[in-house]
């Protein structure tokens, strides 16, 4: 048997647990930090071809004008692609509702 009294064994066990958790945290944070370094060195450049359908542009512009007239268009949503998503949602809702 061990010469350590039972109370001290609990202290040693809790100290060991703290060490394990601390070691785990250091390992995880080191891995995360290192993985971020590797990813940041790989920069990809992609050219996006933004071809717009004239019919979609008319729909987006009509919605934009209607929202501006009612003062319902926040500046953050004035982006063409955001407006196009809204037109698609409205069309889908109008088309598929019974």
C-alpha cells in the first residue's frame, strides 16, 4: 500500500487532473494557432464573372424602387445580389402559395 494518507491521494488526483486539462488546452490552442498559420499562407485568387440577366435586373430595380419609395430599404441591403435573393423569395412565395 501507499504511504500517502487518503486525503493526500485526492489532492494528488486533482492536481493530476488539472495538469491533464492544462496540457490538453495547450495542445489544442497550439494546434489551432498552427493550423491558422498554415491556412493563411494559402491565398487563392478567383475571378468571378458577374453576368446579369436583364430580366432579373429589371425585377431587382423594380423592387429597389418600390422599397425606396416606401422608405423600407436599409443601405446594408441595397446590394444587387441581396436584392436578387429577395426577388427570388418573393417570386417563389407568390408562385407557390395556394
